[in-house]
C-alpha cells in the first residue's frame, strides 16, 4: 500500500495525510539507528502500521476526553490516533529511545501528546475513556495494566491476531467484561476487541 491508496481507503484530507507522511518519513530515518518496527514491515508501512492503527479511529466514542496508549513503541496506534484528533493522548513507553522518537515525531507533526517514559504499572492512574494497545501482551496481562488507567465507563480497544478468542477465554478466568468484536481490515485472522465494564472477578 502506498500513501495514495491509504488516503483513498480512509478518506482523509490533505492536512492529516501530510502529517502522517512526515511521521512515516521520520520513522524510516530513525529505523536506521534504532529498531522501531520489524524491518520487514517497512516496505508495507502504510498498510501494516498506518492503516492498522487508523481502523481504531472510527471506534472512538465522540464523548471521549482522554486516550491512553499502552506500550506505544513507534507510536502505533497511539500517535496515529493523536494525529487524527484523539483527545488528550497519553503514550506510555518505557524504552527511552523509543520515547525520544515519539516526542520528536510529535514535534515534527505538530501533535500535542504526553509521553510517559515509565513502566505501565508505575505511571499514576490516568483516568482514560479509551485505553489502546497493539502487539503488546496477551489479554490476561493487558487487563491489569488497562484497568489501572481506565476511567469508569471507559473502553479498551485492543488490536489482536488469530489467538484473540483463546486470549478472551484465558482472561475470563480472572476478569469480567463485555466484548464487541470487529474484524480487522488489515489481517483476515485479526480482531479488534472493544471491551467495556472491565472488572476483576468471574461470572
């Protein structure tokens, strides 16, 4: 996928496309110095990372006031969502080099974000309406981290692969939640899990 294909698929205007292009170009330059994403994904950056992250944006509740992205890495999905207009985005990334990239990418694209260079469990609770994560950890491990930062009534939006249903089954041993599943547009075997009413306990 090239940027023009991405724009056609998403319907984005010139301004967000320009900012996403600046972000993509910066990532490619930094990738030569530090491993931000899998090297074999760079040729397919606009589909594997940009489009994969974009697909969460239509799922954000219009009343949301804060987004927290766990283990942001190179900024997927958190920085993409911030560029698109997600409210008060907080990106948590403990790797100082990746956090430096996130800050530079935010500066270069004119995007207001807060980067927390700490472990997720060490960051003070952030009270987010939306908690996102991509390729970070199994659901049973993600949920305690998300619960720490999730406001009452908030949602978790997690990008998951083919093992999503197995992860849900395992997480149900210790957690209760309601779950809406949306098929990924970038991975035929992948799902977006939209979790609400997340709480410890068993049904």
